[in-house]
C-alpha cells in the first residue's frame, strides 16, 4: 500500500509538471495557408494530384508534365519551375524536425537524470518508447520512400500536433516516471525500509529537472513549428508568382490561401 502511495505521488506530481507546459509547447498559431491538392514528394520530383485524380508532375529532367503531356517551357519558365520543385522538396518535409525536437528534448531530460542516478542505461526503455512514438508519427506522412500530404494537411497538422504533444507526454510519463520510481526506491531503500524524507527530496529535485528542461526548450519547439508555417507562406507566394508565369499550372495550384 505504501509503495503504491509513493508511486502515485511521483507520477501525479511530475505529470502535472509536464501538463503545465502544454500550452507553451503547443502554443503556436495555425498556418495561414493550406494544401488544396494532394502532394507527393520523393526528394527530387513532385506530383500534384487534384480531386479527380489528374496529375501535374514536375521532374528534374522532363520538366512539367500535365496529364501525361509534356508542357513546353521557355528557359526562364523552366528555371522558375525547377526552383519551385527544389523548394517543395526541401521545405515541406521539414515537418519532421518539429517531432525530432520533441525527441531531442525527451532524450536530454533522460541524459541528465541518468547521470544523477549514475546509470546510463536505466532509461533505455524510455528512449525506445519515445523513438517508436516519433516513428509512428512520421509514418503519417511518409510512405514507401516518399512524403504524401493530403488536401488540408497543414490545418490538420496543427490539430494533430496539439494531440501529439499530449500523447507524447503520456508515453513519456508512463515509461520515464515508472523507471525513475524504481531507481529511487532502490536508492532510498535500507534494511529498515524506505527513507521517506530523502525520497521526498529526490522527488522534488527530479520534478525541478523536468520542469526546467521543458521551460528552457519548449519555446524552441514552438518556434520551429511556427517557422514551418512561415516557410509554407513563402512557398505559397512563390507558387502564386510561378502560376502567373506558367498558366498551365493554374488548375494545380497547390496552396489554398
């Protein structure tokens, strides 16, 4: 009964610490632009697919192909098109960097706590759980070697990130705090039982470590998420200029402003 009480105290205390930062981590605004068509990126080529399944393909060698028909372009048009292709392939997949920032934050907390316990492998199960969670999120957009974004993916991404951060905290709490409790129990145990006063002190220190790490890095994660939306806004403006130069792309304008 006493063991369950201490475990409950630890979990509830540190879980609330994490939740208190949720508004900071998720406190970014939704993107101003969204995707109007389905988009496929493989690092080189671009496919834009409309609601009826018609395709516009931008290829590094073939240039622009719409509904299987090559579109003749001037040298200037071709240059602008290839720049747009490169920018899409470099900017949009950066969505993964936001998730990676969360993983880096979790691992930094784990590293620091592991050092305090003088046990670098004590939280390997937590590292694996965090990694598995991130990989699952990446599979939402990455399939068979290419990135696939459905219409309205950016607004959905904003809503998903809110939920993802909450889910990530639950995964982290379940694994991390259970492992931490086990280590603290072992560390504080004596022949006469657990030193409750010292255990309370260790719990407070651990809580402070987690709170400080979240406070110092959550703003950075928010900045990356907002920066991603800003990049999408720049891409939308670039696309608008491109469509004015290449009218054939009008029905395949990707960004919905």
